[in-house]
């Protein structure tokens, strides 16, 4: 079964549950569906809907003021369950492309 087919089945399962008027546990028992898997898919779809149509907001980072030491430490950026370490001198175009990809995938 492909990922798209699984996804379609779970979309249908969740819609059936919502139309049933039953609580999730009752519906899962009656339809022989693992309750924890059911809740995982609901969480997955909720998470996806948070990112749908959202735009990335970029923040300008000011350079280190004169006289202050520059850090060679990476900047850790966390997007969903993914993280990126960005070191001084990074390529901003590549960084933007990676952030866009992670926003779609994570």
C-alpha cells in the first residue's frame, strides 16, 4: 500500500469517526482500529494544517557590534521536529531553501 493510499484511508477513518458522534475510543473499538494509531494520524493532520498556507517570516540578524568578540558557535534553528546548525559564513540562499523544505516536511 502506498503512502498516499494509507493517507486516504486515514482521512476517511477520521471523517467517519467525526460523523459517528462517538468518542474516539468507542469508534476505534467498534471498527477494530488501534486507538493510539488513530490519535497519531489525527495529530499528523493537525500538524500539517498548522503549516498549510503559512509563510516563512524572516528575521534580520544584526552584525556583532564593533568591539564585541564574534562567536564561532553555530546557530541552532528548530523547525518542527527538525533542527539545523548554521555556522558563521553560511550561504543565505541555501539556508532559505533548506528552511522551506523542512517547513514542508516537518
